[in-house]
């Protein structure tokens, strides 16, 4: 029986995925590395430092920087990203999402955020939707990021639910793998899950309920 939903943030609740790409592409360019949208798919859901490592590897520059230099590069990307998301407001919530959050609440379904982003709490605040969330996974406390299941396992723990009582919603392959690793049903938004929707507009309470029953 469905008792909870754990949502990814970037690309599911709001379209920050494009801002992450913009900030990474700018940093990569400074390092003489080119990344395109196709490569960016591999970065979705992946932690900040692991994304940097993947970009450096892509440009054959993985051995060119010390740990401290890498920390500085990751901070530089994040400062740029924070500048890009500064003006995000309620109007940047993806279509259908707030209605869905309302419906889940009305039906006593618990809601958690399972994002790898350390910027997630600030973004929820800017979108003015923090009150819908019963639990927000703190990415600072998670050892292994997606595709490891840790974020979703922590989300289940925070909601005090078993894997079969909740579904996860993701837009990234790494995220779908993480949901499955936690033993949950995965709904893919524009990516292959157990149940698929092509956009958040199709992500209704009915779809989620049916997904939880069908699998
Ligand atoms: C994920 C994004 O949600 O968070 C990734 O899909 C991002 O692109 C990751 O790298 C970490 O985010 P942040 O905001 O902590 O750098
Ligand atoms: Mg995402």
C-alpha cells in the first residue's frame, strides 16, 4: 500500500538541471574541456565532486589537479550555479508538481526529498514548497551518492517506511538505479523507470498510485 513518495529535485520538481549543465560547461571550457548535452546525461543525479571527476576524466585531465585544487574548482562551479539559481521563484516549479504535492498531502501520503544537491534546502525555500515535505535528505550526511541507494534508504528511514510502501521519482539513470537499489518502485520522468512519464504534467496522483499497485 502506498504510504510515501520520495522525489528527486533537479529535473523533477524544478528545472535546475539546465543550470547545473551551464555552470559545469563554463568551468570545463576554462579547463579546455568541452562537454555537450549527451555527456551531461551522465552527470545528472551525480554528486558535485563526482561530476567534476567525470568531467576531468572526459578531458583526460584527471591527474592534473591536487585534491585542494579540485575542491576549489568544485566551489567555483557551485558559486556560479548559486548565482544562476538566485532568481528562482515559485513560478519555476515544473508543471503539475505543486498540484501533485497537494493531492499527496490530501491523501495522507508522506513526502520526502531525495536529492544529491547540497543546495536543495535553499531551492525548496525559494520555490515556497518546504511545508509539503515531511523529510528532506541531507546530502552532506550521505556517504555514497547516486547511483548508490543511500539517499533513498535515508529517505525511507526519515519517513519511517519500508521500501514496498513508497515509490521514488527520478529524471536520471543514476537516480533510477539508486531507487531500485533501495528496493523501491521507480517512476521515470523522461528516463526509463518501472513506470514512465514523458513530463511532470503526466505525473498525477493516479499514475503514482497505479505504479505502486502494478509492480
Ligand atoms: C543533483 C544534480 O541533484 O545534485 C547534479 O542532478 C548535481 O547535477 C548534484 O551535481 C549535486 O548538487 P550540488 O547542488 O550539491 O552541487
Ligand atoms: Mg535529477
